[in-house]
């Protein structure tokens, strides 16, 4: 079953508040993931996926193993 | 090296095909995080699949080739992709063996720490952000910023349940200045009673306690599963020795036999969910302090489907 995201569940949020929420989110991304990843995270989806693909392929070309071990259970 | 974009398209197409055939499933974890705007550098794909459709999904996987290769069960440790074990929270692993590296797929029927039926709230081929964020409450430090980022994303979508996923004192305080958390969410996450979160040190301490609690719970959970995996893995190794296993179907039959003998389908329920929660709370009482107990989240509802 496919559903849309809940709409207007925070009815009291004004446009200005939503803008400030976005700024808080952007600042958190910079603090938690660093400027470069934050920039990638905030790209539109196609560009974001392309940037992630380039990062992953770059790491793999340089020998970084990105596969997790099979454990029989997911952490 | 097979480019990541090709891998991602391959897994997206596999899940889309499964959905078109009536198999309820969804991509979660790293690839879902990227979709929702939080870059994760994993090339493996994690998929939630309705346990009742395990046989259909296994057949589809077995017949799906990648660059001319067909998949195998990954390692001796992988439990069978069978409804009985999927309902118990086990993870099945598959790999397409390619020249330089493997393309890996992990499948589970129960979303770890899931509080709702994941299959009722899909975003196309992806699980909902709420499910993905709950799955990020692990015992690995690196996962927590992902939960907070997804929580922010949910608030941005005007979904108040995002408040359940914010694990950063500064983000909590700043968000509450814009829109306070709805009162009813505090029944699941007592820490939200501290809005507007200006008592920063207290908030930080309780966030620490919450994370320690989920971490303890995750460690216990993984330990319970792993205890049972040792005899099962040995049995699969012995049974496969000297045999040329042709593909998924043959390997599945062998694993099923070993699982019936060595792998309890419902190890968490057998152990006792309440017992697990009590042990995790007791441990947090020791590591953080006994006074935080009343501020810990309601974990009982986070074993949906078990």
C-alpha cells in the first residue's frame, strides 16, 4: 500500500516557521555530516543520488570495502 | 567494478518487479536514507519483505541475473528466506558474485524496532522515513545522526512524529522554538515533556540515557540471535562440505533442514520481550543512573510483528 506523507499535521507552522525549521535542519547536517555531505544531502534527488554514486565509486576504486558482513541478523 | 548507479538501479528494479507481482516489499536503511536526503555510503541493499511472501520473493531473486550472474545465499550463516524465520526477525543474505566484488542483498520481514506495520506506509519502492529512522536506533554511534536527520525531514514534511527521532539537544531546542511537540507524543517519549528543552544539561543527560537504552536493547537482541546462529552455521557448513551447490533452490533446501534442527524461528519471543526491556533498563540504571528510568521511551511497542 502506498500512502502520501501526512499532510498539514503541523497546522500551526507558518511559512516563516517552516523556513526556520529548514535552516535548523541544514545547520544540523553541516554539524553532523560535514559541509560536503550536507551540501549533497540538500541537493535535489537526481543530483544527490549521482553525487552519492560518485563518492561510493571513488571510495571503492581506492580499495574501501563498503559491504557489511553477513550476520544473520540486522543491527 | 560495477558502478553504484547500476547496482542501485538493479535493486530498485528488483523491488519494483516484486511489488508489481504482489510481493509487498520496500528498500530501507542506507539506500532509503539517500532517497530521503541523508547520504549514506553503503552499496548493499536492505529490503523489508512481507514474511508471507518469502517464497515468491526468493523465487524472484533466484531468477534475477546481474551481468549474467545469478545469486547465491551469502555465506553459511544466512538463515533461509522462509516465512517462519522471517516472522521471527531473522535476516537472509544473498549475493551476486561478480568479478571484483559481490552485490549484496539483505532481506528481513520484521523492521528492527519498528512500532507500526511498515507495509502500510510505503513511499513507492522505499519504506517510510519513520520506519527507516526507527531502524537507525542501533548500538552503532554512526547511525544516530541519521535518525535525527530523518526526524528533521519528517518535521519538514509536517509530520509531527519527527519529534520521536530527534536525538540532538540543540535541534530539539531550536525546533521547539518554532513549533512545540504535540503533547500526545510524550506518552511514547517522556523526554518531550521537557519542551522547550532549555534545561540543556538535563536534556543532554536524558538523550544519553535514551541512546544507551536503545543501544543496550540492540546489543541484547543481536546477542540472542547470534547465540543460535553458531550451531546453525556449523550445520550448514557440514552439510555443504564437498557438495557443488547449484543455486538458491538447492541451498535453500539444505538451509531449511539445518534451520529446522538448529534455528528457533522466534528467539526474541522465546527469550521474552519484557525480559529484554527490563535488562536494558537495568543496565542503563547502572551506566547512566537509576533516576532516568522513568524518562526512558516506551520500547514495548517497538517489536511490531514479533
